[in-house]
C-alpha cells in the first residue's frame, strides 16, 4: 500500500460543510429604446460549520442593441 503524505496530513485543511445552505435573490431590469440595465442582488448562508458568516453579492449589467 503506497504512503500518501496528503492523505495522512490533511486534517488541518478539512472543514465541516453544513448540510443545508440557503440562497435568496432579487433583481430588476429597465428597458429603454436600445438599452437594457439589470441589477441582481444575491445572499447565501455560510457553507462551513465553523464560519457561519453570510455571503452577499450583486451584479449590474448593461446591454446595448446595435
């Protein structure tokens, strides 16, 4: 059986994942003649059992039709 350093010494790099993760999002879009502007905001719960911080982010996009 071969020896694996990564397998034997991986304990500090392992983390406990939560079984359930929540996601929520809301968005809005505005249309003008040839322009579209969209804003989307998202929030998730923490993935790790040891780090319960929520994660929030958003995206803004603008599209112009030629």
